[in-house]
C-alpha cells in the first residue's frame, strides 16, 4: 500500500486518493480494503458501514475537486450545501488530560470520519486562499497541493517527484531536438 502524502492538508489528501502511477489512474476509494488502509494511515474514524463511508467520501471528493477547479467561475456550492445538510452535526465536549476539548460530531456516527475531513476543509477556508489550492503542472500528475510558497507560484506537487522529472524530460527533449537537427544536416 503506497499512500500519497503530498497535499498539505487532510481534505487535500482526500483529493489525492486519485493519482496516476506508471500511466494508470489509481483510486484508493475503489475498494474497501484500500480505503481502510488510507483511513488508518490518516487516523480518520472508520465507520461500521464501510460501503456508506466510501460512497460519502466519493461524493465529497467529487464536489471538492469541482470546487477547487472552478472556484471563481462555477463553484458547486448548492451541491456542497445540500451534502452538508444531509449530514447533520453537533458540537461535542470531551475532557482530555484535564482540558475541555470541543469537536464536531455527526448525528449519524457513520459520518464521523467524513466530518473530520470537512472540519479540516473549514479550517483551510478560514485561513487560506482557496485559489492557491493547485493541481500539479506535470502532464502526468493529477495531485493537488496547498501553495503556501511566498510568491504563490509553486507548480509542482513535489519538486523531487514532478519538478525534477519535468526538468529532466525538458532537457531530454532539447537534447533530442539538437540531435535531430544534427541528423538532418548530415
Ligand atoms: Zn506532481
């Protein structure tokens, strides 16, 4: 099980449950075992009804991807609000090591893991410009990341994985082009 840790925030990790590896799309939410590993990895509460949890994560992922992709033109807010309304929540207070801690819980405990991710999304929109959630510029990478760079011009999900690969292929194309030109001259 290889889990993509690129992203920078829990809800962005949800977007990145879909990715491309060796030219093929891998989807963590495609099967329940993979989803369970993913939930465990990020310490997200697992529901007894895994299939329902999988379905709700798929819907949320789809809405959030469209929201990020069309933020300024066609954000799917009615759908997001409808989705939120269908998962009622309440505030819960716990005592942890002598401190009162508040958290949001789902009325239907099957959605507690989902609410953790939504809460993380809320934290992001409170503190971060959503237009700086970007998709990697590499042609064969669909990962999203929070661009918290100073100039706001980060292009790669990861410099090692995609930035250097891109530079290497650009270099290769240049070498090829030069070689091609040489061959034509012969
Ligand atoms: Zn990438």
